[in-house]
C-alpha cells in the first residue's frame, strides 16, 4: 500500500510539473511553425534560423547518426535535424509542445517529461551520438546548471558531440523566464565544472552591433503607420548573409558551444 501511495504521489507531482511547464511555455499553438509564415519577423527569428542551421551542420559534420534534443518545445528544431538524415529524439516537459511535435514531425520520436524518467530510459536505452540544448541553459537556475548538464551528458556516448546555444550578454535579458545571459568566459566557466566535457569551440550567432543599425532602419520602414516590404526583405537578406552566422563572441547576440564527451578513465 505504501509503495502505491508513493507512486501515486510521484505521478501527481509529475502532472503538476507538466501543468506548470505548459503554463510557462505556452505552446497553445506551434509558435515556431507559424512565425515563418508571418511577414513581420525580426532579428530574433533571423538569429533562430541561423543557430539552428549551424547546430545541424555541427551535428552532421560530427558523423552522428542519432541525436537527442533536450528541451525540444514544439519540434521545429527536431524537424530541421531530421531533414539532415538524423535519427532524432526530442524531450520536453510541455505536453502541448510534445503534442505539436508528434503531429508535425512524424519521422522523429518524442517524450514528455524528464530524461531521468524510467519510461525515457526504457524507450531510449542506447546512448546518443550527439545531444543538443538549443536556447535552454538560460532557463536553468545558475546553481543547478552544472548538475543539469551532467545529467544530460549521461545519455551521450563517449566521444559524442554536445552542442549548446544561448543568448549573449550583448542582448539585454528582458525575458522573465531567462535566469541569465552569458558571455564567453562565464559559459566556459560553467561548462568547465561539468565532469567529462571538453569544449572544442565557441562561436557567435547574430551581430549585436549591426543589430542596432538593423532596428533603427526597421523603425523607419516597418512600423504601425506603413511597411516597405522590399526594403525589409533586402535588410533581412543582408543580415542573413553577413551577420547571422559565425560571428565573434565579443559582438554576437548569442553563443554556440561545441564540446566532446571524454571517455571515462580506465
């Protein structure tokens, strides 16, 4: 009887956590699938396109065959990874997000909950060749970052590729769900505390300096009074080609870290 009550309590707690995840993340609609259909996307979407595309390149070039996205939301990133020919698994606490992902990315597999769930371990018993955290680490309380990353790393095979993207301190943190943004040194310091992780590269996405110019021009050509669509399309294209990818971490709007899981000492 006691074990049944304990299991019921755990189930109720999981439901409470999932409900809170739904409340905080929203995902009443598959937002990341709808945004590209709109004509008023801004820098944040241009950056999003850039860092997801870059993550796909990094994972593909590592010769990974299987990849886990922890914090997959509505599955848009998983869709891009699957389009690269990868065997993709996504995990997220938001039931709304996972429902959208299952419907929109039928060639990937998804789990609603935590990586430590027994159901996850039963369903995905093999270690992954790559794991990606795309704009997730900023949602983790600072004093829990190292333990959270160590927990994720347990599902990566030795020699596997670990990729993290996160906003830079060059972007003001105006999101109440972000505990902090990172500069390169702080991010390296956090990752250096994770046992078994070896950082191999840090690069930027987006350009905070040109981003200011972009926003000034956009206020002139795209506002509540009028919109000059050809000028907006031209400016978006300039940003995509020259400023969105592989920028210096010192002036970037976000950071992309690539790391390798070291083999355990024998």
